[in-house]
C-alpha cells in the first residue's frame, strides 16, 4: 500500500505541475496552436478551410510539454503508441496515451490490492489496467477497419469512373478524397497532398497502405504498383478488384452469421461467473467471506479473473476467421 500511496502522490504532484505550466504559458500555447491550425489547413476555431484539410507538416510531436517531449522522443514505446493512435484515427498524442496507460495501471493496482489483496492481486490489476487503454484503441481501429472495408468498393468505383472520364491517377485520387467521407476519403486526399508536395508516388501509396492496414487496401496498392511497372488497363483492373471486394464483404457477412453463436457463448461464459459471484455476495455475504477476506480466497479470485480473461480471448480467437 505504501507503493500505491507514493505512486498516487507522484501522479497528483505531476498533474499539478503540468496544469500550472499550461496555465502560466496558456497564451504562448494558444498562439502556437493557432499557427499550427492554419498550417494544417484549419481555422483557429477548428473549422476546415476548404473541402479537405491540407496538411503540409508532418506532426513529429509526441507531447505538448517540453519535458515530456525530450523524455519520450525516440523511444520505441513512443513510436509504437504513435503508430497505434494513427491507425485508430485518434487525435491524441503518444504522451497522453502513455500517461493514460500509466494512470490506468496504478488505478488497477490499487483496486487489485484493495479488493483482491496480495502481490498477485496487485500484479493482475496492474496488467489489466495498463491493457485497458490499449484495448480501447484496438477496438477503435477495428471499427475504423470495418468502415474502410465498406467504403473501399465505392471508392474504387469512383476512381474507375474518374479514370474513364480522362482524369490522371493523381487527379482521380484527389477527386475521391474530396467526395468520399471519412475515414477513407481523407486518406486518399492525404496521398494526393503527399505526392503533390514531392513524395514519390510509390512511397505515398505504401504510406496509404500502412495507415489503412487492411487486406483490401493491400490488393489495391499492389495492383497500382504492378500497373505502373507493366502497364495495362488500370480502370478494368480496379473494376475487377472492386467486384472481388464486394464478394468478400458478402462472404464475410455469412461467416459472421455462422460465428455469432460461439462469440455470444464466449460473452455469456465470461459474464456468468461474475454475475453469480455478485448475486451470491449480495444475498449471503457471510457465505462469501472466506473467499473475500482470506489470502487463499484472494488467490482464488485472482486466478479466476485471469482464467476468465484468458478463456474469453481464446474463445474469441477460435470464432475469428480471417478472410
């Protein structure tokens, strides 16, 4: 408990110092944000200037505070956090995400020590707390991927129609970026902005593939790169890829229907022990006292929590079919 108390005091003191720094430098920070917003194609109030925000800067900042910027820059965990946040479409910087993981880990350690007790309870709470923000970001990325897969066939149809109308590939990509809503439209627009500002087309396409990160976009980028090397009817190739993507979406819907039962079973089996424990604890607290007030009971609770979490992920992994 002494460690948890010291950790909470440290976090509270750090939060006060950061808040005091932001308050004392609020005018300079506001001026920097206003200038940065104009360079990124937004007004100081956050409105987009034009049809799509034009980014001419590559945001390398990992923190808004200079001390955190120097401490976190160049670290492997910082690059990982930046990559995860970019793929999920989050506007947070890596320092906010990592501090959130730290706070969640400390809170999880406190709750584990309070309700489970012992080093094992603290360890389990710390791990679960630290992984909670990561899971939320991964869930956000999964939802974003679903939107990508829904929008990409339509984007390819628009791209094919633009190519048939006489547009170049770059102009067609700009057209799709302006007409298609988020999240896929801004990614096509970013490709156009990058190559217009001097990035080689192949490099811009590979960056687009890395940001989106789906199998469908990999097929699309591979087809474009091959066509640039060998030539051919690009509109026909993209039309065939769009038809294939629609078939994959329909087939994926059938697979989701068939795997809905094991996924529901995983959720029910995960919630059932928790529900039974809470019901018995409310109805007869004395019956549960040996489990909640003894070291052996604390160990069994920690073991049960770990088993339930592992079992849930195993069942969901079995029900997940990659297409």
